[in-house]
C-alpha cells in the first residue's frame, strides 16, 4: 500500500508540474502573439505616417520653391524622410531585439524541473 501511495503521489506531483508548465507556455505564447501584433500595427501606422508626411511635404515644398530652389528643396526632403524612415526602422529593430526569447520562462522552469528530478529532490 505504501508503494502505491508513493507512486500515486509522485504521479500527481508530475501531473501538477506538467499542468503548471502548460499554463506558463500558454501565457507566454499569448504574450508573444500580442507583442508581434503590436509591432505589426505600429510598423504599419509608422509607414502610413511616413508616406503621408512625405507626400504632403513634397507637395508643399515644391509649391513654395517652384520658381527658385525646387531641386534643392526636393533633395532636402528626400534626405530628411529617408533619415526619418531609417530612425523608425532602427527603433523597431532595437525594440524587437530587447524582447525576451520566446518561451524563455517555460524552458527555464522545465530545465529546473529536470534538474530536480535528476537530483532526486
């Protein structure tokens, strides 16, 4: 009877550990999906803003400098908007690199569980 209770208790403990890890996996997967969706939405909004700013700025500058400095004005606008686009891209890349690895907490907890089981604790 004692052996059966011990085996049953060990099995229930393992199932509880497994259940906890699956829940953690699910939470991390949802967080990652939300993070990726926010990156996509922010990127699209930034792209839209860059395009609109580019078009309206170009029209304005060309109209203002049509008679005297149109080539210089257009060149300046191209440089400005290219720089803005590069800064936005670098910002997105930096944010993406800073995010935690996918399922890092789940993998860490599973590794700890394996270590504990190997050491007999």
